[in-house]
């Protein structure tokens, strides 16, 4: 019962370095999401993929890119990391984005620090 | 501009008593509401949800109440157990926005034994 798997769990980067966060789900879900969580704030949507082959911006997309590699995998890339991107990143998946009664399932997060 | 607000950062409750977590929203387009529970170093897990066509949904010890006119929902946990100690996030979505979730900042619940 792996569910949603995120790698790595922790990472420290220097300003300007690039990094790709990996996410894979084994629930045959069609929709996948990337969120960030900052202290005192709820999770904020960065990008999502409603189905394989599509990606769309969420609330806070600046500084990020995504790739929906296949149905299982959805990666998040920081091209030039900035201290403001220090955060905990969560990947999630759901059966279909348009099904309101299908809750999203989350991975355990990647804690990213940028110095 | 926070569309989903959880105004109590933390709540402490005695084991066996009722825990009431509150959530307010500002966007009248929201038509589905969810509660997620999060333990440290883990991802959020889905707890319970409610559609805007209902005013109450129950699942075991957990009940969510929705007051649309007040744009307010609450999560009741009865009886509270030490294992319920976690961060609780309220989230809202709208069919108009393709089911994208908008989260509140969370409330830390501590259940004392």
C-alpha cells in the first residue's frame, strides 16, 4: 500500500541550484497535484495535472515547472532555487480532478531548505 | 486574501470530551468542503467531507456541520482520543474551479489523557 511516494524526503540546496522533486502514485489515479506548505499557512497549489498529458498552473506557480511523465509520475522542478522556496512540498493524487467527492491522497512530503 | 480561514491556531481538549474545530470561508462559489488530518512528518490524510447541499455529515466519531448562510463549517470529534492529536486542515473546492482545493492554515489539536 505505497499510495503516493515522494523522493527525496529532505534536501538542502544553495541559491541558484536546480532540483527535481519526484512523485509517483500506484492507485491508477488520473489527476496529480503539487502543493507547498509554509509555516502559518495552509497548503497552496503550485501546479496540477488533471490527466496524463495536461498540466495547469495553480495558485503559486512562479519559479517552478512540472512534467507529467506518465500516468504514475509527476515531477516538480526548481530551475534556480531561491530562499523563498524553502518549504515542505506535498504531492497528491485523485481519481479525477472533477470528481469533488474523490478526495486527494497525499505523499509524506519533501522538506526543502535553500540557503 | 485568505478564502478559507481557521482562526484558532490551536485547541486543547481533555480525553473523552468533545473537540470542535471551526472554519470560515468567504467564497460563495465553494460547494464542497473537506477536513484533512495531519501528523508530524506525514502527509495530510482525508477525514470527512460535506457537500453544500447537506448541512451535516457523520462518520463514526467525526461529524461535520455546514452553515451556508454563515459561510461556516465545524468538525466535531466525540469522544476525543489522544490519537486524535494532530493538525486539522479545512479545505474547500468549487466545481467552477475544477476541484482545486483551497486550504485553511490548520488548527493544532491536542487531546490530553
